[in-house]
């Protein structure tokens, strides 16, 4: 409804209801600005207009987390918000879910800085503490292992100081000769938290050995 105040209040309600369950983190808001209606998850985005997505997404974050710099920020009735899915969903070829954004590097970089990053900049400015990497690829490289996008742009250019979380079993979709290499590729690209619910013991084992071997700094 293009109502930022309503979105703040919705974020507050979500926060209070999530906290009532004992959980302190929500995987919202989705900051996609879908361009291809063939994508089955188009409904997850606020709008196809990135400026509107930025305004409503930031408002939800403020409602969920509280106002950055105030006593309400991450207070006991608030939850950590998650800006997702970073980045390019809704632009994949043929609208394929978890698909590939296919365009030359210069064109994508222009799209990235002119459009795709707009909601994420607003989210970072609002103090969002987590960003979830997207399942999709950009020219064949999964976002979970894209150091340019996760580290250079998100953490570098936008100044994001929170945690990047991988999507559900997302590490198992990236390149690598084995699971250990896949995990190393994700971490070195900039993923801070790995959502690997079935293989978490292997994650601990592999990351510990990879660090000892110098594969991860």
C-alpha cells in the first residue's frame, strides 16, 4: 500500500510475535525487485520498483529491530532482521528459481549499482544486522561464492558490518571438488554463517581443518 508507517508497525508485530516463541531472528524482509513474472516467487518482493522496495524494506527493518542509535534498537521486544536474497533474484533467465542472471559483466555492474543495491543500501543504513546470500548465480557463479558481491560490494562499498548468512544448504550448490572445498569457497567469499542443518558436524570439522591448513585465514 506504499505506507511506510504501516510497514514499521508490521515489523513491530512480527518482532513481538517472533520473540514470544523464544526466537530472536527473522528471515525478512525480501528486497527483490522482480522483473520477470515467470519467476514463481515474484510475490515475495514489495514491488518491481527498487526505490519503493528500499523504502518499505527499510521501514520493516526499523519496525523489527528498532531505530538505529536509539534505546529501542535490538531491545528485548525486537528481533534481528535479514535483508534477502542478495542478489539478483527476479532477474534470472526465463524466471528460473535459483537460476542464472545472464548479462555481460559491464551491464550487470551497471544494473547492480543503479538498481539492485538501492534496497540494500537503505537496509544497511537502517542498521540491518544480517544479509542472506541468494541461491541464484550471476553469469554462472553462485552468489554464495561471489567474493566481489559479498565482500567487495556489500561489506566494502556499502559498509555492511553485520553477518552474511547462507541460504538453506546453500554451500552444497557452489563449486568445489568436495564439500570441504565448497565450504571454503563460501567462507572466503564472505559468508559468515552457514545454514547447513543436516551436515553441521561436517561443517565444523572441515572449517577447523581448513583453517589449520591455511585454506581459510
